[in-house]
C-alpha cells in the first residue's frame, strides 16, 4: 500500500522534517519613527555629511596609529622627553592630515554614489563604479589630466572590488 504523503515516502529517514509545512512570517509594517529615519537617511546631504564625519574619525585613528610608528632618525641623540614630544607632534600632524583626506574622500564618494543612485533609480555596482571614478578623479586632480584618469580608474576598480568582496549587490 502506498504512503498517504508522497513527500514522506521519497524523503526516507527525514520524512518528518519534509512533511512539515513552511511557516510564513507576517510582514511587519515600519513605525512612523522608522519611516522618518529612513527619509532622513535617504537625503544625500545627510548621508554625505555623516560619511565625511566618519571618514574623518577613521583618518584620526589611522593618523594616530601610523604617526606612532614613525621613528625619528635622530632618536639616539634625543632625550626621552624630546622623543615623546616629537612623537606627539608627529601623531597630531598625521592625524589631522589623514582626517582631512578621509573626510573629503568619504564625503565625495557618498555624495556621488547617492546622486547617481537617485538619478538612475537603481541600487547596483554601476553606482559604485561611477562614484569611485568621481572620487578618485577629484582627489588626483592636482596632478593633472593623466593623474586624474589614473585616479578615476584606480578608485573605481577598488570600489567595485570592495563591493564584490562584501557582496552587497547580488
């Protein structure tokens, strides 16, 4: 005699798990506060400023770390106090420089990606490539047209590689 459930007969030992119905979760509607928060975050100016501030914070941390690694050539001739003062000044200079660079980079990239995303009405890797090109070109513009082109291609390639690594757009 055949089994009343064909799925249970074909499943073998896992017949009990195969015969269970899939549970469908109800959709939870967002609250008005969540909708307001999403509307604020979808504003390109807000997103860009937040990215710039976060980039500046990352730059400060990187400046502190890499500034601490700098070793003065004349360390043998300096007293401990002079070395501490030198290291503190070096870390401060590095932190400010890196903070400015990363803040500008975050602001430009986020603004470009947001504007391109809104203009294209799509959320995909092309937005990242265009934003990377704009950012790389803008950061390298002082070096002339050749540097701008290399900056555009290099930063766009890096941005797309990071997107693929994190697999955000599948």
